C-alpha cells in the first residue's frame, strides 16, 4: 500500500514537472515572427479588456464595471508607425507647452507603474500581468530618470540597451509635463504606453530579467529638464 502511494505520488510529481516544462518550452520556442504576432494579438486583447479608472489607473473590466460603464483603452488607442501603442487619458491634465521633450537625453521626473506580460500563442494571448517597477505602488514619490528611460550613471559595465526600453522613450515624446514637484501627488494619470517585446528587450538579457516581454507604462510625466539639470 505504501509502495503504491509512493508510485502514485511520484507519477503526479513527474506529470507536474513535465507540464511546467511544456509550458516553458511553448513560450521560449516561438520563432521571432510568431512572438511578434502573439504580442500584437495580446496587446489588442489588453486594450479591449482594460479601462482608465477615475485616477487614470489601468484597470481590468469586471462584473461590476463593464465596457458599458467605461470606455475600453482601445477607444483612445493609437498605434505608432514604429509599432508601439499610445493611449491618452481624455480626463487627465494635457500638460504644459515646453520646448523640452522626454527624448532619453533630457532628464525627467515621472510617477508611474510599469507592468509586463509574456504573450503566447492562442487564447487571449497572455495569462499573467506582472509588476516590474512602480513609484505609485511603492514609495509613492515620483522618480527621476527610471531605468527604462535612462541608464543609471553609476553602471559603467552594462550597455544602455540592458536598461532602456526604447519604445517607452519614443512614446514619452508625445506627452507634455504637468510641471509638478517630486512630492506632489498625481491627480489623474495621463495615459499608457504599450511596447511589444520587439521594441523592448526582445530576447536579450536585461535589467528586469524578462525576455519576450511586452511592457505597459501607466504614468504622469511631471517634469522634463535639461540633461545637465536635475528635476528633483
């Protein structure tokens, strides 16, 4: 009886490991073309499944809040010629006119939540939305030049591509700063930038340790400052 229980337990453990291995292989074995297609499908699903809440936070529809109650992100979404998506929150501060742009060279002060998913073939395109980094959920204080925007000055070894998500930098150029100070609270987040893996880290090693990941930045751009001047 003990032997039978041991064999049965071993069988289920082996089945679990094989299943996990199969899932991992499914994600990692996609060709680049297949991954690009999966990313694009998943992004469309995301845009149709989420909305801006009253604070501008990206929130998933539920039984309590449906597309009949709130506009899905897809309503205001625009795809750039490069392939990343921008969704401007119609209820947020549009920002001030400023000659400086968030171009990856100038410094910025930004309040944000950066999430990601890894798209797979079939179904809705993804299953889990992970948080990579967030000033909103953690310190509650806006952050100057986060890693996805500019490589940290104290790292003389890693390349810029190890940190910076170029699609996010390109997307931020379309937003104007609201001219807030570091300790100011956000009123309503300005929008979202969604970057498929091919415009993020792709399959290269990176700071977030997430290959094939599509990134979603939900944010308010507080300030843009000259590269030789701190925004704090």
